[in-house]
C-alpha cells in the first residue's frame, strides 16, 4: 500500500491530521520538560519570549527518535513478510518508547540532534539497535519472536498489554545472553493476579526491587529500570475523569509518554498542552536504512519528525500504556512520591497505586508505603470503568 494511501486510511481512523501547536500561550509538557510562555511582559517582549520557547520545544520534539513502517527488510522468521505496513504500528510505537529510554539513559534528557555536525557514536549505536533485521537487538523481528507467547505474529495487530509483556521478555532474553545492548531492567506494573481481577494496577516497590536484583544477577540491589503500565481506562473511549491524571504524568521527570491511539492505529504520545496530546506517528512508510556507529555519514532523517501533530486526549482508545524511566534508586523514590500524590489527588480514579509490599492488603492502597501520603486512595470504587487486561 502506498504511503499516501496509508496516510489517508489513518486520517479516517485517527481523524483529520491536526498539525502545529494549538496554543501559543499555554504551557507544554514534553516528556518531563516544561515549555512555559512567560506572562506579564510587554507585547513585543512576550512575542520574542514565546518564539524562543516554542523554538526550543520544536528542537526537543524533532530530536525524539521516530520509528515507522519500513519496507524491504529481510523476512521475519519463517514468514514472507518483508514489510510491516498495515499491522506493525503498535510494535513501532513500542520501539519509539524503548529507544527514548535508551536515549535518556545514555545521552541524557537534554540531548538534541545537531543538524550541522556528524552524529555522535552513541546516538548511532542506539539507532542501530532498532534496525530491521535479527542482527539488531530490538528489531521488530526479535520483538515478535520474544512475544510469541503473548500473541505477537507477523501480519497481526496487537494491543499495548501484549507489547509491554513482549518488551519485558525481550529485555530478559538479551540479559540472559549477556547482551550489553539492554542496560536496564523492564518491570510491568499490573493489577492483582496480573490484572485478572481488574481495578487500578499496583506498583509494588518490593517487586521492582526484586526485578532489579534479578536483572543484575544479584550483583547490585538496584539498576536503571523501565516501568511499563498497561491500562484500560473505560469501555469505548477514555473516561474523562482519567484525563487530568494522564496529563499530569507528563510533568514527571521520569515520563516516557503513552502508547496509544485508536483501535488498529497506534501512536506514541510524547507531550501535552491543555487537553491535546502531541504524538509521533509510525504510519509513514519508509525504505529500510542501515545505521551503526561506523556509518557516520548515514542519513538519519527518517528517524526524526519535524511535523508536530496532536490529537484530543478524549478521543484516545481506552487501551493504552504509560512508560517511565528511573535512572537509579533516588529517581525511583522520587517517582513513587509523585505517583502516590497523583493517586491521592485523583478523586477516587487513580491510574495506578503504589504500595511497599503485597502484604499491604488486597486493596493495593499506598498508605503503608514508605513514600506514601496519608491520603487514603479508594481501590475498589468505580471498577465498572475498568476492563480486564
């Protein structure tokens, strides 16, 4: 299917493409970084200030790694698929989130792509991990292989939960192979009995500690960790009472955004302004390109996007997943404090709760956590708005 036809199809699914920045006066949050328009200045000074802030936002946005449909790669496994057009958008969205975690870990959140200079070796190494062959650690080929038990297969579309579990499986496999490409643990935040009882997922601090300990093979108590939180926030669309909490997560320094979109049309949501979500779109079709640290003159423009697109958050499919990257134990503790406060301010509709231990009780409330607030967070109310994962 031609790229233009794909775009027209996705416009019918996602709605007409909305581009640009909706407001030049409201603050923007992009993966934990705030772009705030100054107030109280003269009109001329305010325009100049706003221009500088928006330019900085555009540079940040265009530095994020974009992963899209590709064609012309080697067949996936024993299949004849040499392209993921029409079915691989959720897998590509997951690759973008994981790539951003690696970018922050290795180059820092303040890293920006410089057009006038040769790309850094570390940047090229990250892109190389997401190439379209089995030789690339985090290729679509290897992700599908790692996720077979969760329903991943070439030619089939899957949801956020299966993709999250597949990333967990792939990270574990690479660690067992002593592959240094995966330098962080992956932990899935799920509900009681892996989500089988419904309700808000529970971040158990003891479980995360165990994940890090197992990942380091007992060498250290803590490692960098990627937290993935698959959610179902309603029936046909996101329940409006969850939207303020979704927006607030982008203010977390650990934010890696949201895997979400419409049924059959996943995107990677990286920022918010008011009730709009800025996203990277995997639905453009591009030819395979080989990138590694030796190819310093390679064109990496297909891994970045200068077109800013946004979607009303209320139009998202309720099945989505949040991502957070915690560099170390202090960063994780800070995340838990923020997450506990967010749950306490949610008016009985938390995205997820935090607890120190499963011994805290069946309700998964964070009041026994060492980082919890004193606010009781109801855990059994409003379960009619949740679906089982």
